[in-house]
C-alpha cells in the first residue's frame, strides 16, 4: 500500500471515529431530551390536576356563597317584616296611651 493511500485511510478512520463520537453524543442528547419531555409531561399533568381541583373548589365556594346569600336574604326579609310589625305595634301603643290620657283628662 502506498504511503498516500495509508494516510488517506488513516484520515478516513479518524473522521469516522469523530462522526461516531458525534452520533453517540447526539443520541445521548436525544435520550436526555426525551426524558426531559416525559418529565415535563408529568409536571404538566400534575399542574392540570391541581388547576382542576382548584376550579372544583372554587365552584363549590361559589355555590356555598350563593346559598349563604339566599339564606341571608331570607333572614333580612324576615327581620324587615318583624321591624314593620314592631313599628306598627309601637304606633298602636302610642295611640292607645295618648287616647287613654285624653279620655282620662276629659273625664
């Protein structure tokens, strides 16, 4: 074999080794990227579950708030009725006392 052919062959072997090392490095990067993507998917799924539970709890709080507001409105309506009734009774009592005093004075 001639010296030039041997040098070319040796250079080709060296080039192939570099390409093989580069390919190995790329395979390692792809494997790492695949692992990272799977980890990201798990993190995203966990985050989605957290958000779904937050939405469910918010919906429950809204429903509880509406129920509480309805009950509060009922209590306020009842209190308003009682207050009107008490005002009416107070007015009648006042009229009765004033009328009684007038009758007593005129008698």
